[in-house]
C-alpha cells in the first residue's frame, strides 16, 4: 500500500517545502531544543502534509492519511529557508504510530500522534491563515 503523491503544478513530482514561522511543535508537552515545521508551497495544494525537523531527525506527516514517514537528510535539497524534495511518502519509510488526533482548535489545526519508536507524543500546531475576505 504505497502512497505516491503528485505534488507540483508542473507535474515534475517535486515538493517545495516552506518554513512555517508561526507553527508550534511539542514533544511530550514540551518544546524540543531543535525543531522546525515545513509545509508544501500553497500553490501545490497539499495542506495535509507536514515536514518536521525534530532534533537531527526529519519526519514527514500525512495527517489526512494518519501516516508518518522517516526522511533522510539526503532526500532534501536546501532552497532558501526551505527545502525541495522528491516523493518522501514511500511505504518502506513508514514509521509505527498510534493515538492520532487531528482537530481544529480555533486559530490552529492541532495534530497529535504517538511515535511508537520513540514512545513519545508529538504535537504540531499549524496556524490557520487569517481570513481577509471581510476587507474586500
């Protein structure tokens, strides 16, 4: 059961990951020393994917399918403050997880999952973009 993801509008299969400055990440309720959260560029319309740097480990989350994948640093090419990658969502890199919770908590989307190889709970908060329609 592989989950191949065609991501680019041009059809080249590349994902352009953008750094999210307003995201929050917690491991067992506390922020880790080193972390970053990335999402595909809005033009790619893959808002259910998240790339997480947790210490020296990269994880790719598909929170719609409730799956987490191991990402090797060699899979990512630095591009400004973000990354570019190919398909990171392959069955051979699937990590065991449990206790998924994905819910809207007002100004953010909350994703909680227990990483079975760590035995710890990962929580990611992704801020919703502000609704600017009332100003037009």
